[in-house]
């Protein structure tokens, strides 16, 4: 649905039922990355700027500090579809590149590990019956 919506509103991981002393998430929610991969344009409401470690505000998504600013931003971005789509594409490209790099890094680590062949007695009997 993210890529069929004109705007996806992404909220921080603050839970209304949580006690004030309870730990809260400090990283952006997974939906931030899933929406980008799906090609959705995002407006994130968060007083915490850690999302800037992953995306460039204003060119890959819109970051708002409160609900009023988010409402203004959504109205403005709905009036400029070319800019909105360009930001969605930029975020998708960034995440696709990061995902590909992580996959390549993992494959290189796996290839660098020595291969171990473990042969069970039952396997040996099936392969070499005599």
C-alpha cells in the first residue's frame, strides 16, 4: 500500500500505554525502510533527528517536529507531485544500494569462511553402501 499512497505518515516508536520510565525505541521504525523500498513518499513526525543518520531530510523524506508541521508539509507536498515522487525515488535508491551493499558484504564474509564438510554415518552408508 505504501507505493499506492501519495503520502505515508511515519510516526516515532512512542507508545501511549508506556510508562514514562520505560525504555523507548531509539532507532527509526522498520516501516521507514520498508516504505522507502516500496517507493512510498514519507513524512515523519519525530522530535528525534536520528532518522537523519539514514536519510537526508528535504531530499529523501520530510521530517517534522510536531503534528501541525506535518499537516502543513503534507498539504504542501500534495501540491507538488514531481518533488514528492523525486524524494520517494531518492529514498528508494539509497535503501536499495545499502541493501545490496549489505548483501555483498555478507556474501564476502561467507566466502571467506572455510567450508566444513560433516559426514554422518547414515549419509556415508547411503553414498558408499559397500
